[in-house]
């Protein structure tokens, strides 16, 4: 759907669709009747808000909760979308403004409380304003047997018939009876296009590994899968070229792909990848839209993706045929620093930056997870799962240790040096390494000097990375590399809350037994 990806980014500020969203958006924008069942928190509102922008005319949104409607309207307006609500909670000015925008033909989304539909005038008004789509949030409220039954929802079917426009219904309730009732009451028994996806892709093996020497780690991963089609995602254009060359030099069929290439060259790579067997494409995230290949056997991330959504979308390109596929994501403190600074230096308004940090935190939480990755990943998208037996942490549960004392020592080193230094210098202080820089600044006289001699430098690096991953410390956007403590670290510093860390010092090889070549 042209334009959808651009709107997703520019209006909603998201870098990738969540599982299921893209297909739903496409169907709704095309004007099909849709029933979409997604878990709570899965991102349903985007599935009608984005199509509303792609379609002419007004999208009417019916939603049972006034507070929720007002929230959505506020967020849309902040993003520059003309949206309004007609609810009993409105002030007169608000209602007048909505009418103004409607009369002026500017309004794109009109939220209406279901009880409004009971008033005869509403129907006439909706007929006049050029409605092109009805979206029904919490569609299970139409079910008389459910506990959320709203009698006014029964009028929605009537509204659809009167306006004769497509209807998209959304709910998190998946049982068959409720579905049948929704179809009966909202769609007059005509089965709409129905989306009920679990988000799980059980054939995809999930794995993360701390970055050590990324090129070698990716080369090892690829070597164990020689002759299979795969994608390596890199954080920069230059890196794609270097890595593709290294792969070719060691006998792989590989090429690079990034947004800086001529359109013609990019299309050529896409065509080759789709038709050839066993090609490796080393790419930036620009690679993906034109890719339609069911038998991609592996996806590796040489650098940490932007968010948990981007991660899911990128690994999701593997194994569409349902046959086993493998993934590996490398991550390290530099990635975290880079992703944080991209957010901080971006032009997005403060709330959006906060949300971006949150989505990055979710990915870091997944990277540093101590138990089943799939459970963590699906949990983020609102889906429950049991340990999968098909991720690196299920294969080999990580050794953990009580990290409370080392973390407290590290935090205290950060505070005693006034949050002005990066991990390298802090580790020098902790391990009692009296470098010139340490001595010049008198840090060899701090009480924290040498208190961390019991751990190796390498372990300390892991501790700092995990502290960043748990969002206990963040790089200071004003001071390159310097780490600042976050609020989340306070209870640990005060010894009110323990923290468990992974003892991943032995990371020099990918943890999984290599697949057959
Ligand atoms: P639901 O209605 O399904 O419970 P929402 O529409 O309220 O879920 O979305 C839940 C959260 O997910 C919101 O904070 C929203 O901003 C976020 N979200 C939705 N789509 C995306 C996406 N593609 N990328 C990142 N975050 C998203
Ligand atoms: Zn698992």
C-alpha cells in the first residue's frame, strides 16, 4: 500500500508495523469489511487511524469509552491529524470546533459515543458529511452474552446499512461465539475478511549474543549455514559493503543493499534475491519492502535494531514457508548508545522521544532476558506463551548471578565522578587501574577506586552493558559517552531492590551448536 509506510513513520512516529497491522491496514484501506482480533495492547487503533488517512472522506469511529476516545483524539491532533469527538463529555467549544471542521470538509476521523447513535439527528448528520468508513472499537460490546454488552452497539448495523460504507470491527475477544455474534449484528451475517493471527512464528529460532567481534560472529553464523538464503542487517551503509565483501571473500554468494544505491541496482538485488537460491544480502533496513521470498532461512542483525517492533518485523522475514529458520541478533553498549542518541537527537517532540526510549527499552529487555525469548517477545505484544524450547535461552539457560553489589559499586563510581565519564574510565576506577586519566583527575583517591578488583574487566563490561540494557544508566546526550543514572537505579543503589545479571563472559562463539552446512 503506497504511502502507508510513510504515514506510519511521519504521522505516527513508528518505524515498523506491529505483527498483523500491515495486512489489516491494507485491507481496511482498500475498503473491505474487516473483523480484526488482536490482543489488548497489540495496536488496534493504528489499524483504522492509518487507513482513515489513506481514504477520502470521514472515518467514523465508534468506541465505548469516552476517556479513550478523548485520548486518541488528542494524540491524533498532536500528530497533525484533523480528528474530533462528539461525546457527552464535550464542552460547547469542542463540539463547535468539531462541527466547523466537518462543515469545512477537513475532519478525517470523527469519534462518536455509541449512545449518540440513538439520537435521530446523528444518522442524518452522518449521511450528510461523506462518511467513507466505519470503524468499531471493542466490537465485542455488541455481544449480548458478553459482560461488556452495550445496547447502543446494536444500532451500528443499521448505520452501516444506511451509509452503505465498509466497516472494520476490532476486538481482543477471540472466542467463536463472540465472533459469530459480531458478524451477525455488525455485518448482517456476511462474513468479513477476518484477521486472527497469533503473533508467534514458532519455526523461527531466536537468539541474541553480546557483540564481541561482530564481523567474525556474523561470518561464523553464515559459515554454519552456507548455501542458504539469508539477510544480514547492518546499522550503516558502509558496513553493508564491507561485510558483503568479506562474505564473498570467504566463498559465499553475497551482495550489499542500501538506500544510497541507485533504484535500478536495488531492484536488481531484490530480483536476484527473490529468484536465486543461497544468496546472502547484507543490507540496511531499507531492504525488506520489495522482498517476497518464502524460503529465507536466516536473518542476522550485525547491529541492534531500533525497537522491538523493528526487530520482530525484520526477523519475521525469515521462514515464511513455515520451515525452520534461524536468527541471531548482536548487541553491545555502542549499539545502545547509538540508538539512544538517535532518539535524543531526533526532532520528535518530547513525548514521542519518551515512547521511543520505551520501545528501545523493550528490545533491550529482550536482549538481556534471562528466560525464554519468545515468552518475553510475545508478552510485549500482549500474547501469553509458555517457554518455547526454541530459543537460545531455552536451549541453554544462562548462568546468572546476584548483580546487586557490582551494580551498586558501578553506580557509586558514576555518582562519585559526577556522571561525567563513560564505561571504560569507570571500569578503570573500579578495577583499580591507575591510568593517566584516572590519576590526573584524582580518581585513584576515590573510595570506589579498586573496589571492583574481584571481577575481570570483561565481566565489568558485561555489567555495564546490562545496566544500560535494564535502563539503570543512560548515555548523557550532552556529553558523548558519559553515563548518567536513571530513576530506575535508585532502589538498587539504596539496596532496596536486588538485580540478577547474566554471567555471559564466555561469548566468543555463538551459543548454538552450528546447523549442518
Ligand atoms: P490496543 O487498542 O490494541 O489495545 P493500541 O492501539 O492502544 O492497542 O496500541 C497499544 C500501544 O502500541 C500504543 O502505545 C501504541 O502507540 C503502540 N503501537 C501501536 N502500533 C505500533 C507500532 N507499529 N510500533 C510501535 N508502537 C505501536
Ligand atoms: Zn524459548
